[in-house]
C-alpha cells in the first residue's frame, strides 16, 4: 500500500507547518513539560539568554510556582542545632 503524497507535504491536514523549526520548538516544549530545569532547556536549545527561553517556553514549565512556594516552610524552620564538641 502506497502512502498518500499528502503525507509528505510541509503542512498537515490542519494547516500546521511541519519543518525543522517546528521539530525544534516541539523539543523545547517537551523538555519544559517534562520538568527540565529552565537553564538546562536554555543550554540544549542554545538560546543566548534565559529570557528567550522563558519567553518562549515559560508557560510550559509545570508547577514551578507551587514547587517554589513549597520550599518556604523548609526555609522558615528553625536551623538545626550545632553538635557539641568534646
């Protein structure tokens, strides 16, 4: 069975472009949605600044705000007591 020539077009049936840039953007988006650290995504995508990475993929980093806020109680806890030396 031969595949339709439509399969090889640069756009899918919804009119979305399928090219190198869309594959690159998908990679960055998948990294962000998988919970990768933003600086790691910046390095992998070879962005010149973290601002570029966050402006492009920032909305896709899941739970960053909640995870960051959850650290506050740990920071506010009493510091561990130093061990007495003999």
